[in-house]
C-alpha cells in the first residue's frame, strides 16, 4: 500500500505542531508503516519512495530529529530524479487521511490513470455546513474534495456517525453514491505519563484547540473578564493550549488588550505530548465550548486521562462520550459560569459525580479503530 504523507511532511518542514487531522495521519503511519511505502506530491510529480527510504521517512515523521529537514530534502531529491511510481500495478491501496490535494482536479485525473485504489478519510463537512467559520472559498474546495472521495474512493473511513449523517444527506442532495465505508471513532495519542508536579499551583481550567471562531474561546474570555473585573480573589487560571490561526482577531484583542483578562489567562502556543498530558491531568476540567466539531479529539484526550469535561451539547460529543461530561449550550454564558464555579471546588458534588462516571466511560483505542479499518479492507 501507499500512504500519502504530503500534508504531514509539509507541516513538519514548516515547524508546525500536529493538529487533530495530523494526529490521525501519524497513527496510520504508525500502524501501516512497516507494510507501506510513502507517496509525496511536490514539484508537479508524485514521488513514491522505496521501502527503505519510506521506513526512514515514517520514523522521522513519528519522531522528528534535528537533521530532519536535511535528510528529507536529500531523500526526496534522489527519489524525484530517479524513482517513479509504478502506476498500473493493481490492488494497491492508497491512503489519504488528511484531505490533502483532493480539491485539485489534477489529483483526480492522476488517480484515474494510476490504477491505485484510494481509501479516503473524511474528518468533517464543516466548510459546507458552517462556512461562516472557514476561509472564503472553503465551501467550494470541500465540495470538490467530496466529489473526488465519492466518485473515486474505493472506500471511506468516517470518524463519527454524526459525520456520516451529514455526508449521507449531502450526497443524496447531489445524487451521489457513497462508496463502501466504515465509521471508526478516533483514539487519544499514546501520552507519556503525566508529571506528578502541578504546572500551576493555583486551580486552573484548560481549553485545547486552535484559536479560531468555531472553538468559541470568546465565551470563556468574556466570563473571565467579568470575573477579573469583579475584584474577587482566588480566581482560577484559564489555560489556552493551541496555536493562533486566521480570523481570530477578537480573541487576540482580548488576550493582548483586556487588562481584566490578562492576569488570569495563560496562552500556551506550543506544547509537547508530555506537557499536554500534565496540563490536562491536573486541571479542574477541560472546557470545550465549540459551536461545531467533526469529532473532538480533545474530548477523548481528556477522558483517557480521567479528567472531567464541560462541553457543548453537540450530538457528536454525546456519540463519543455518552453521559460522562457535563453538557451546556455554547451560548449559555450563565450556565457555563455556574458550571465553572461548581468545578472549581475539587470536592464538589458535581465534579465528584463526573469523576465517578469517568471510570465507566470507555474510550476506543487505536487497536479498535484499525480493526474496523482492516475489516473494511477485507470486505473490499
């Protein structure tokens, strides 16, 4: 099989930390890497690395080293000049787990000429269902991605039943047929053990995710502004773990210019898995007030560490976590404030009740996930 690692490689070379989409791609490299070869698209070519170079590249993606950039350019330069994909060889799977390239019609033409059998991973339909939270033009690009997936995909992997519901509706509206598919929930990464030492002495809450409009950071920042302006003592810290992205000006303005917020909010833009596990483990709760999600990786990351969660009442969250978290409407500011006050006390009835529920909340593992994917491949 081939694994298209173009997105993973591009982000690694740019020094960007992995998003939820990238974490999925890395797990596919980890699971199938010993039996696969790497495909990289650049310079107008599709370059297929040989088995030994592929394994070295997979290893470097999973555990980046200081000489990563030098080795990658040397390896790809050699492959670009001398090795061409063996198009026409049948019964080889091509995994594309990051939507990368699917909005380019040339990608579809290459697939049709190649003889490969693509398996696509669909993360969400947010650019189509909620275009107001995406860059201009994202809806048209995502439409093209879905057209490529549904017309050329030999199989689809969907991260949730909620994503499947939106896909089935969209496909029906366009008279498209959904190819064979499987709904396979995602799993948390293999976190190292959290440090027993608290990163902050005072109580704190964590928000995990890129700083963008649909994540609804603004709701929490307004609550903390009100909290800070009240003159109360012992205000908990709000820890924002995530990178700033496009069109988050209101959040940035609050972080950089609101004096009532600044003493109580800590922004962590870069965070290793070990540090992330420690931040989550010692938090009063993970706060997840998003307006829309395709899955919600921070939710399973927190639950895997038995950390309480206060989250938006979204169907996909209930699908993943059942009744374990506390659910609130993403616009219910007073409800969120009451929940924060109740979870600030570690011994409160509300927090202790959820901690008890967490012991019965089963989160799917990557072994479970790939058992479902392998069953799909067998069926195909």
